[in-house]
């Protein structure tokens, strides 16, 4: 009896130990799964940086430079391209992935080096970074400016000290990184689901969501009777394959090795996927070059191929020189297109019967079932901005007497050389983020609460809406430097007065938003004030009207005033009650004050702008507006020469 009890207790302890171990393992995995999902959901929008350069300075006296580009976020290296051999206008194949955070000041620095300048052999990254003589030049930009550029395509001046040493081409691809991130999260969630099923040990079959895999392409290319460009020997051909991205700019996806003295080369087999190759276009550009150890390589010929031609069986493609003459044949020697496996058959459970007999049913399933297309991805804020929508800004600046005259050291408008006051910081950091997505970067800027004595605009009494540049017909300033310059010139010529009326400033913003709405532009009105507004009823009325437009309003409280009543404007229930409106009011107002963030402008800027994407998306969903994609066609190599 005791012996039996012993073995029963032993088995029970073993079962408890196994269950405890499984539970501990499960909870550990759960922690890392949730950690991954939270990090990837809350850390901005993933984007991919594609890089090229044009007309780089040659640092090598014998050969052409071998450029490589390193990318830094502030002082941290976040990625590097490969070295492009003997090429002063490279299109680098390696890309850099980074998360773009709207409202965060993400300053990127690009450094271009010659990997063959005065250094024998291949350099390590550390050695390369330390060789000042190998530096071709540098340039910098905020990530917001690069993402917000037209077609997300930018051309930056590369400089070494005071000399222009070339141009950097930057293309920001949003879709590729976003899909990669979503697929990774989906896979992690799938692992989480499987783990839960293993712990529960349900008897019913596992139900794992089917994830469509990419269609793999494995192919082998060669040349036939290529044009011979060498006098004493045969050409040394190599091929470069390009895909076309949004805007039809070309990006290098593969470069073959060089085949010495061979007019009928057979290059190595390589692979890619249909999804990556044909993301924007089915057109493929192939260039065949004659390798030259001294000087630049010579183009033998090129051809543009439609991928559908390859799928339909075409294997020979005529190469042409730049003058249109025949330069030989590009041959597809071997092709494997590996389709993803079909989805698993549905699990059909027998229906319960009133009798105890179960009728077994055979479920026929065709093996050659076309996989269902993946459901369309929910568009993001960034999808709209890179797909054609812009952000436009209007600014109103408080010049009431409570700011204190600029003759006093505690004036909020005090202008000091090399130091920004609160108004200037708000314009630079908050305005700079918004204006990055404004293609023309012209901003109407107004003052209120003061008596202007500008050269071209003078008043004897307080004006609650006057152009800061003195031009009532054209109150626009160009970009952040132009706004700051107009502000610095105007401040000494304005008599601070009062009261604080902002309704007319918002009315001007409403006019701008109404016009912008016809052109796919979302308007942001930025009001900088140091006190409570004194035309509250009229302001509320205009805010309610503006809530129907593609528009947001940001109030920034400057100074030590108690902004109790200003904060109420950030409450849609308060606005609805005060305006006696029966309809729902879209949330378009955001109010923050410097005091809340202990005058930390970076932290405040991020807080101010965190609601803007949601307000923007609320308007799009309310009006059933979807992002569009630019279909303009051009080649990066042709536009940027």
C-alpha cells in the first residue's frame, strides 16, 4: 500500500514539475513576444533609405574613386552602403532601414568616403572612418525633410569644407519596410498563438492563419556575341540589373562578377523575389559594361525588359548602345520561378447529430487552389503624406503687452545673438516638422495684439491680425529661415499692446484651409500666445466651423500665465456645449504650454505633434479618403546628372 502511494505521489510531482516548467517557458516567451510587438507598434513608421550619388570628386590620381556612404543618426552609425568600384555616380544596392517618428527631430548625417584613396587593400570601417584624406564629403538633413520631399526624392549637396564635391541622391521607400515590419509582427503573433495552443493542449486541430510567402525567382544570365570595346584583347563584361521604384527611379538589385576576355559570358546564378522586383514596376533595366581597371568602365549596351516577357518564355534580348546600334544579345540561360505553397485545406468538423452515429464525410480539396490575395493594408498617416497629401502651415504670434517690451531682459520677445527665445524655438522645431511636408514651404505669418510700425504696414492702434512681413496682399514667408528672419526684423517695429484676440487669425487660417482642401493639402494653424484669449465665444465658433475642414489648430502657451481657459479649447465636449452644436465636433485642437515641459522644446514638440497624425487620419476616415500614389515616370540617372 505504501509502495503504491509512493509511486502515485512521484508521478504527481513529475506532472506538476512539467506543467510548471511549461508555464514558466510560456510566460517567458509571452514576455518577449509582447515586448517585440510593443516596440514595433510604438516606435514610428519604418522606412527604407535608398542612396545614390552624382558627380563625386575623384580623390585618386590613377584610378577612379571607390565610394562608400555611411549614415549617422546624430552621432550613432546606423548603416553603410557597399563599396562601388571605380564609380563617381554610384547607385548603391545596400539600403538603410530606420523608424521615422513624426514630431521627433531626427538629424541624419551622410559621409561619403573613397575606399581606395591612399589605402592599400580593403579597409575596415574603423580605418575608413579615421582616414580624413579618404573623405569625399558630407551632407546632412532631417529625416522628416527627406520623407516629406516631393516623391520622397531629394538631392543634397556634398561638401568637403567649403568645396562642393558632388551630390547625394536620397529616396525614402515607405511601403517596403512597413510590409516587412507587419509581416514580422504577424509571424510573432502566430508563434504566440501556437504556444497558447500547446499549453492548453486542445483536442481540436490547430488553426494557424495562413501567411502568403513570396514567389522566388532563381535565374542565370549570359551574353552572346557582345560588342568588343578593347583593342588588344576582348572585353571584360559584367552586368548590372536595376528595378524601378516609385517615380521610376532606378535602384541596383544585382551586379554580376567580371568575366575576363569573354564575348560570350555566363554569369553566376542569383535569386530575388517577384514581390521585391515588381513592387512598383515590372520593367527591369539591364546594363552590360566592359570592366576597365584604369579609368571608368565602358557601356557595351543596355536593354529594358518587361518581367511578363520572361514569364511568357522569351529568353533572348537585344542589347543596344547609347546610339541605338546592336551590341550583342543578353540571354536568359536558366529560370526557376518557385511559387509559394497553396493554403492548407479547411478543417471541417462533423456536425453534431441527434443520434450517436457520426457520419464520416469526405472533403474534396483541389491541390491547385489559387491563394487568396492578402487583405489590403490599413493605410497609415505616412502613406498619405508620401502618396500626395501635404501639410501646410499658418502662424499667429502674440504681441500683447504682457510679453514685456524688448528693452527689458525678461521680455519673451527678446532677441539675443546665438540664442533662440521661446517664440523662435516653437517656430523652428514645431513649425519645422510640419513644413517638411509642404512642397513649396511658403507660410502666411501674422501678428496680433500689437500696433505695427512696419515700413510697408503701419497702424495707429492695435491690430489683431497683421502680416509680419508688412505685405497684406502677400503675407507669406519662405521656409523656417524666412519666417525667423521676418520675425527678427519685425519685433523692434511693433508696439506691444492688447487685448488678446485670435479669432481673426483663425479666420485667415480657415480661408487657407478651404483653399488647400481642393488641392490635397491639410492645414495646421500654429498660434503662439502668452496669455488667455479674450474673444472666446468667437474663437469657439470658428473652431467648430474649422472642424469640418482638413485642418488642425495648435495653441502654444508661452510664459508663466495660467492657461486654464485655453486648455478648455482642447475639449470637444466643452466646445459642443459652448457652441450649442447638435452635431459631433471633430477633435482638431491641441494646447500645451512651455511650463508643462520645463521649457524642454524637444519634449514639448513631440507632445504637441503626437495628436496631429490622429486628427489627420480622423478627417480621412470621416470623408472616406484613401491615399494615392504618384505615377509620374522618370529615371533617377536621367534626372540627376
